[in-house]
């Protein structure tokens, strides 16, 4: 779970979105001794919207557990002044993944605590202490903006927090591996040698012989990760430049065409 404090002076990013409006609205409603609960509930609503905006547009395949661990329960805001409103996030359930036409679903509970505040003087209004819990379901799909809606909060404690899966990537020594292969490969052995050096199923391999040069591209398409090397006819190992825009979905991708037939 993640807990953050919302400053009344700095107010933090989340409270700044609607904190002032919340206080004014609560003052106008005249909720008396229950005003603390009203403020807490409205703060939870603000935080739920803030999380939805942070989850935003999904451009990378991820499973729900990883999103919950890395994005829902991780909060970059730092504690501020004393006696501030506190907001605790709890991941209640997570399932599915952001991949293809699939959907990831994450249920989050926001537990808010508002401390009592006494009126500082004439024209100022204090409020009672109060707490509130609000729950929301977030639905995420690839190349879509995140949707969310309020749901009933379940009773009981939240389950143990999820663990993020490792993000697929090229090995740290990928350049050294591919360089070593290119130094000894022939046009006949190139494809097999490169695949043997990069056996992971999430890594794509594309090779070609072009005008006496050996060209190899290995990548992780989902992460726009690409390594492109060329052994020239003179035996030099070179790294051709290319516009990374061509790694995006629907474009060339991590292919030897980035060198052989570069996009225009």
C-alpha cells in the first residue's frame, strides 16, 4: 500500500487539483460535526482522479500485477507539513494484462484521514476530524486511455501487495554478443548464430546480407528496444543511425530495413 500526506500550504500535486474547491464546497454545505468525513470523502475522489490521470494512455504491454506494483502503489510525492490530510492507497484486486485486445483490471481503495482543525480567527472555519474510504476500479487497454469508476468497498484488509514482473529487455552485454557473432559469421551462418546468441523468446532477430555487408537487428518490440549492427565488407563493425520513431507500432520496427532500405 502507499500512503502520502497532503500539505495545506504546498498541498502536493493531488490536492492542488481540487483541494481548494473541496474546502470551499464543504464550507458551503454546512455539514456541521460531520464536515471532517465530507472532506475526507472528497479528498478520496480527488486522489482517485489523480491516479486515473497518472495511469493515462497505455503504450506498453504489462500485466495487472506489475502496473499495480509499479504505478498504483508507488507514489513520488514526499511527506509535507504536519497535521496534513493523509491518503493511503491499497491494491485490492488485479487481473489480466495490457496486451493486444486484452484488458487489465485493478481495484484500488483510498483511505483518507483528515485531522481536526480549529478556526484560526474571525471568518475562518475549522472542521472536525474525519476518515473515509472510497474504492475504484481501473480498466486499462493497450493504446487506450485508462477508464475508472467507483465501486463498493469490500470489508476486511487488503491482500499482500503484488509483485512486478521483470520488464523484457535486451541483455546488458547485447552489443558485445552481437559484435562477437558478426566478427566470425558467414552469410550462411549469420541467422542461426545471432539467434543462438539471443535465445529469449521475447527478442526478435532479423538478419540479411546486403552488398557484401552482414546486417543484424535484434530487439524487444514491446519496449521499442533495438540493436542494429553491420559488418562492412572491410570487416568493420558499425552502428548505423536511425530515427527511433520507426520503432513505434505500425512502423518499420527493429528490422534490417532500417539500414538496407531506410524509411524516408
